[in-house]
C-alpha cells in the first residue's frame, strides 16, 4: 500500500490527512493525476470516488463471485476505469482466492 493524494499534488492537492488515503501501488500508478473521467453510461464527466467524503457501498459492489468490482454509480464506474481495478492480474488473483473460499468485504 502507498499513500495516495486524492487530489494530486500537480493539481493543487496538499499532503494532509484529509487529502490522503491508502491505495495499492498498481491502482495508484494507473490513477496518476486523474481526478475526473467520462462515465461510459451517462457520458457525463464525473469525479473519481473520494473515500474521505463518500460511502463505498453507494458507489461499488462485488459481482456474485466476489471477483469483479462493479460500479453502481457514475463515480464508481469511472473510478474502476481510472484505477484499472478489474485488470487481468488482480482479477486472476481474486479468482484464485475465491476458489479457496475467500470473499472480499462489502
């Protein structure tokens, strides 16, 4: 895990508690300085999920097997895209964990 600036420093984000969260290194690298993306469903430009201000369960859920993260809202969908959360490597890892009975927390 690495410390992620919710609003990246290059976009004026400060290194203070309210602008920091933990993220896996891979997700953090995919996100880069992205703060907004176009939602593929509504075609609106929306901000990424802010774990300091928003409730996870309002924007995300797991598929029936607990392998793919699913966006419930525009914010959830663009965050999954920006962080590449369902990339092949992590999905394969989740699949292997699910095969031994592990399921992600909700």
